């Protein structure tokens, strides 16, 4: 099968700021016949002429804010080419992105958000629960000392960016940690800028390794970032806020991570408990690592994509 991978930006290199946009692509090219196209497709003709069997629109494609990229691609809706969408950033231009999939008659919608079943009714033949993940080639235990009790890195999501019980959650956590007598690594921004970012993926991964506990929280749409799996692969204890019901069975409190309530009523007690109980903390870390390395690496996600595509292909042949 010949697959065209359509994206925007440089998914080929290991550019740190958008590393995870290209991680799935870099795994796919190891196991499938993948050809990269960076830009906007306007017609199905180049795909037909080059014998493309499947076209995948990657994560980076759906970060674009130009409405023109979400228009009808001439002839694609009527073609036999399998069409795959990896939906991303639904907090911006969601209606345009879903309509793009609908008018071009998409077959598969890979969605890591809570709305994947709802979106399926609107756009594609099948929606599949998808996960951001991490690669053990980058995120793994390093021979460094644990110098921080707890660490965090990420956008502050302050103000009204997130509503509901997780509103301003990251700043509320930071305020609690500032009052505690702990050695803390906290890397975040005051506004929507990127100057706070750690300068390299190696430096970022090392900071996770240097921390006994790393905090991750759900994003603007209660989504789970790659950071959850990056932490578990690094053999650092993942501490995260309560999971929506749709995530049950993946992040299990006291098994492969530690969860705390969104109102932070149990945050202090849980944090201090697992800092002081090293053996119990290590048992959770080992289970988190084993669960991720066996189920949730980028390689697993790439294989899942290919299996779903092959399922559509087999169904088409049987008709």
C-alpha cells in the first residue's frame, strides 16, 4: 500500500517545539511505504497519477488557522483512495476541520479528544480513539540524580482559556507548591508566549528524569498530552488531575499514576505521601513504565493506524 502523509511544517526533522507532531510519521516510515507532502492539496489528480492508495492528514495539518486549507479537494470525495484524518486542536476552527472531513468523504477519523464518538456522527465512516504518546528512544531512564521533589513544564492556561473544574488549575497547583518546603522545578509562562520553553528535548527529558514526581494536567478540551506517557517512560512518578470517565482503564490511581481532585483538596496529602513512601512510589513507577512500553509508544500508535487502514481496505475489496 502506498500512503501519502500530508502535513504542514517540518515533521521530518526533530524540531523540538513540534517534536510530537512528527513522531507518528517517523514511526510510520519504518513500517510502511510512506511519502511526505507538505502543503495544501487542491486536487485528487496528483494522488491518482502517483498510485496513492491512502492519504493521511497529520496533526500538523490541523494546527493551521487559514480556512482555505479546509476546503473541498477536487475529486477526493469520489475517489477510492482511503482518506484518514488525525484531528488536532479542536478548540480552534473545529467546525471548519470537521466540515473538511465531511465534504471530502473521509473514511477514518483519529481523535484523542473526548468528543471522538460525537465527531464520528458528523464526518467520517469510522472514528477511532487515538492517543498522543512518546518514543522510548527519547524518553527513558537516564543516569542522573534526583534533584527535584516535583517538576512541571507547560503553558499556564491562565484566565478563561479553560472553563469548568480545571479552570486555572496549573496556577492553583503552583501556588500550593510555592507554600510547601520542597525543591521544585516549575517551568511555565505568564501569558501566551513560548519563551518559557526548555531549549531542547534532551534538556526537557533530563528534567523529568531529575524529578521524583512530575505533574501533568489535562488541556483546554480535557485532552491528554504526550507528557503523560513521556513521564511514565522516564520512570518518574506521574501525578495528574482526575481523569474523565472516557479515560478510565488507562490512567489508574495508585496503579500506574497518582491522581488528585480538581479542587486540589487531596493534593497536598497525596504529594507528601508519595514523596515519603519511596517503595510504593517505585512500584507505581515500574507499573507505569511497563504499561506504556507495552501499549502506548508511538510505534503502537503507528501500528494502530495501519491496522485501521487495512481494515477499511479489506472491507472495500470485499464489496
